[in-house]
C-alpha cells in the first residue's frame, strides 16, 4: 500500500511537472508570438526578437531617416539637390512590420500545431526578408528631371563665319540630359541608404569640323573688292581638303618659281648630300633681297651641269613630270643690271590653250594651282609621305624637303602672308613682285594645324600699287589663319 502511494505521488508529481513545463512553454511561446521570429528582416535590417514598437523604431532609424535625406544629382560639373519629399516618397513601415510579424505563424488553426513544434524543436528560423515597401510620384520625378534639362541643357552651336571681321565664331558643344536613362539611376538611389549621389546621363554633342568651303565664301567676298585678278590656293595637308579660287589663271612666275628650282637642286643631287656652297646658295636665294636672282641662276647652272639654260629645261621637264604644266622658266633670271632677255623668245612654245592669262611674263609663268600643289608635295615629303618620295625613291628624302622648308622659313619679308598671322608663327614662303603682279606662296605652321596658302594678284596697270595689294594679302591670310585656328588654345 505504501509503495502504491509513493508511486502515485511520484506519478502526480511527474504530471504536475509536465503540466508546469508545458504551461511555462505555453507562456514562453505566447511571448515569442508577440515578437518577430528569428531570421526575419525588412529591407535588409534584422528584426528578430523585436516587438512591433521596437521594429518600428529600428526601421525609422535605419530606413526612413536615411531615405529622407537629400539626393545629389550630378549634371556634369554641377550638382542639383533632390529632396525625397519633393516627389512624395513614403515608406510603409507598418505594412512591413505586419508582414514580418506574420512570418512563421500561420493562422489561428495552426496555433497548437506550432506550439507543439515549439516545445519539441524550439523556434525555427524563417530566413526571409521583407522587401522595402514604398511609393513615390513617378511623374513628379520625371518633371523634376525635365526641369533640370530645361535649365542646364545647351544647344549645339556650329562654327559660324563672321565676314565683316574675317573671323569665325567657334562652335560650342551641346549637352542634353537623357531623362530616360537617368530615371533608373535616380530611382535606385531613392531606395538606397548609402548611395545618395547620382551621376545623371548627359549626352555631349560636339560641333562638326568646319567645312573649308566656309572659308572659301569669306575669301571670295574679300577679293571681289579687288579691281583685278586674284587667285587663291589653300589646302590642309592633314585632311586633303582644299579650296581653289581662279586656280588656272596664268601669272608671271617671278621669284615664286624658285621653289621649283630648290626642289630640282635636290633631285639633281640624286640623294647625295648637298655641298655646303650649294646649301648657302639655296639659303641666299630666299634671304638675299637684291641678289636672289643671281643665286637662283647659279643653282640653274648646277642643275644644268654648267649650262643655266639646260638647268631651265630640266626644271621645266620636272614640272611637266609632276603635272604642273602651267609652270616654266625659259631663261635664267634677269639680273638688276641687265635690261634684255638672255635667251631666244621661246615662250611662244609654252603658251597654253584656254586658260585666262594675267599678262604673264612670256619667259616665266605659273599658276596658283601649280605652286600650291608643288608646296603640298614638298610638305608631304617633309612628313615622310607623298608623291615625291614615291616617284623618286633614293633621289629625294624627307630631310631634303625639310631643308627646303627650313630655308623658306628664313625669308625675312612678312608683309604679305606674314601680315595676317602672329609674328611667332613659323612661315615658310617665297614671294614675288612684278610690275603688275604680286604673289606669295608658303606653308604656315599654326597652332591649329599646318596649311598651304598661295595668293597671286594682278591689276591691269603698269604698276600694282603696294598700298592696294598688301591689304588683300593680309586679309586673305588673316581669314585663313583664323579658320585653321578655330578653337585652338
């Protein structure tokens, strides 16, 4: 009997212990049900074990406050501030907490089932994140970006000629906010607590390279004021663009044809280094204002193996070979002390059918086209390319062509092409003066790029007045320099 009582007592105590344990677990389970389950987060913020109020405070601090901060919208170098309140941004904290609280619980019919699982297994981690729940007014954001575009965008402006001042208004790059591509970037920043800087997508539109024909119109307008004939040749060796105005008018060749003599001097040497005396003659041909013809004739004698007339014929043959058929010299240059031609009147053999003539000297003639093309060939050769190197391999070198240009840079006269460019800009050129004709032909090495420029002027008078021709040389050169240096620093 005593054993029975002891057993019953033990059984009752066991029952009471189990009931107490289950009651405690029920109390504990009920308390856990008031808090958010393990491994539950909202917008990446852990909320496990927190009550609704605690979770609200957490989300307000970790999500709502950061998302209420201004967003910096960067339009190239400028910054515009967007306040989230400007587009009615709202974060639905209560909805997120409610969803977080319901995770792992199920409905009321699952209470006891979940309780038994809690007693036997404990709380099972849910491992779920509640997505950020928010709203804003998309149309307000788009309007905000459109307003930025209206204020900050710049239209593309192409280069414009200013004929009155012989200058060019540089083009201006355009810029345009791409609202469609910028919107997603701003939207991502709206929901990011740390990415509050946005680089807007701005398209930059560069002005087109100005067409050299724009320069042609300006030059034509200027030379239309001249009471005579003017021919102009301008080329850009870098692009092979060129303009030619009255290119085929035949003029007296004067000293400009000496450029051809300089080239033939090197070709006659067939690739060997020129003797120092010959180099000095070439330099004096350019720099000696009174003895240039004398030095040119000495070079013609060298080219003709002692015969200056043979030298003339060889220069002419070379010009023909290069397609410069309007250019020839039929006799050596007349010296200041000589009043008569040195050779027979062979000029009639070189008269060209068709082209307009500007009362050219019958013994030495050329055209703006020929001299411009010749200078282009020499310049290209100096750059290690072009026709001269291709047709005369081993007979001419880029160094030789550089020497020609270097000698032409020593020309002290800068009152024609040189008058229209800054004094510190290198100019390799050869000028020429006749009674009714003035000319200058050269290469300008500008900060905006190298270019060839040739100008001939003729007036139907016995004497072309310098005060009339010089302004045209200067203005044509000035306009051309301004064109090639558009936008140059």
